[in-house]
């Protein structure tokens, strides 16, 4: 009887160890654990047979049974540890992060070249003591033309190809029709109407002209308007201000040239050139071999403009200037087609990001 039971335990231990070694999943191991070591497992059944043994044989079988249980338990633990390690290794391999891979480039936006140019220009004028003022893009005829000494009969009014708005005219009969402003100069009139001199500001903004689009013309563009009004503002101060701006924006090597010009709202008026920044004045296609490029118009505020806004032209004088932001940017960066600013082509824009 004892021998049979010992053989049974020995076979049971071998079978259990073989099954445990062959198990490939933790679940399988749990099942084997229950099958061999559980309360109703194979070992327990074998021990149940001990009841029939003599008191002398019981301890001997007990020892064999305990040894078998210890061997199977150890085999289970070893196999469990191995399977857990393997599972860990597998999940590590699956989630592995290769830190040597190159990163994915993130597309980063940047300011539009016109916005950058405008920001730089305004910075310079703010350092020179100019405030910043803005006005509406939908303007009335009085502020856009009449207040600036451009009466209905004035030829300059034809020169400016104007977009008119289909809307009822303004309540004030003097205001005329609504239009998209053709220049930023109406901001001069609006600010002067609301302020007493002295005043000194620049007015940046978008303007509209009904023009044929080509490499140097577009229906939208940007201007920066400047106005300084006080008791004895002089043309020399205008020259000094513009020279300071040109040196700050283009560099100290740049020279300015004033040519007589005509604008209805200034008298005298000047068209202002700088030495070509592309060829440094030696002559190239940008400056048409002259060494000079025009960047702005300027002059002393016309007495009629002061009268229109209620200023006394005998008490104050002032200078005004206006420049195209697109033109300034084109000259600075060597851009030869104004349309590039408005086509949203990333190949162009990312060069300035
Ligand atoms: Zn040139």
C-alpha cells in the first residue's frame, strides 16, 4: 500500500512538473496549480488515501507528499517568474521608444512679411515720438477727398480710382458717398477734427484702389501716413524726421533726395528718393540705372486742410508724409512682384518666417 502511494506521488510530481514546464501562459499555470495543489487537487486526493495506512507508515508518506508538494510549488513559481519576465519583455518591445529617431518637424507660423515690415516701421516712428492712430477703411468722400483739398472738380479725384460702396449716403450731406479709402490721409483729417494741436502721429492701414493688377499694382495695399502739427513746424524738421527713419530702417549709408512734387494736401510737396539698396547707388534694374528709388511723398500741410478741420493756418504749421508699406518691403527684401504678398504661397511666405 505504501509503495503504491509513493509511486503515485512520484508520477504525480513528474506529470505536474512536465505540464508546468510546457505551460506558455500564466492562465495555464493557474489551472495547473488548482489541478495539482488545490483543495480537491491530485495531491489532496493522494493524501486522502493515507487514511488507510498504518500509523507507522503515515509519517514516511507524509514526508514524500510534502516533498512532492514543495517540488511542484517551486516549479510553479519558477515557471511563473519566467512567463512574467517574458510578458514584460514583450510589452517593453511593443512600446519601445526609439530616441534616436529624428523628430517630426512641427510647422511653425510666422508673421507675414508685410506685418513684419509695418511693425519695424512703426517701432522707428514710435522711437521718434510719434503716436499711432487708426481710421476706418470704409470712409466718406468728405474725409477722403474734400477735407484734403481735393474738391469734386479736382483732377486728382479722377487719378484715384475709387471703389464706391452701394449704401445710403451718410446723414451729413457734406460727407457724400461711402467709399473704400484710397489712402490713409483721411486719418489726418479725423484726428485733427478731434484734437487740438500740437499733435504728432503715424497712421498705418490698408487702402484700396480700383487698379489693373500687375507686378507693381494691386487693388489693396498698405500705407503709413505721418503728421506733425505745432506752432512752427519746419520743412527742415520734415527732412530730419525722414532721414532718421531712412537711416534706422535701411542703414546709415543711405542718402535721401527730395524732388519737387505735387499733392493737393501739401504745399510745398516733395517726392523723396533713397539711394538704391540693391546696388548701393551704382545703378541696377530695380532703380532703372539711376541709383535712386522713390519711397514716399511728403510736404508741408496745405492751409486749406487746416481750414477744413477748423485749425487756424496762421497759428499752426505742419508736415505730412505717406509711404507704401509694400514698396518699402519690396525694396528691402528685393521682391519684384507685389502680387506675391497676397497669394498666400507658403514657398514665398516661409522665407520670412
Ligand atoms: Zn539700384
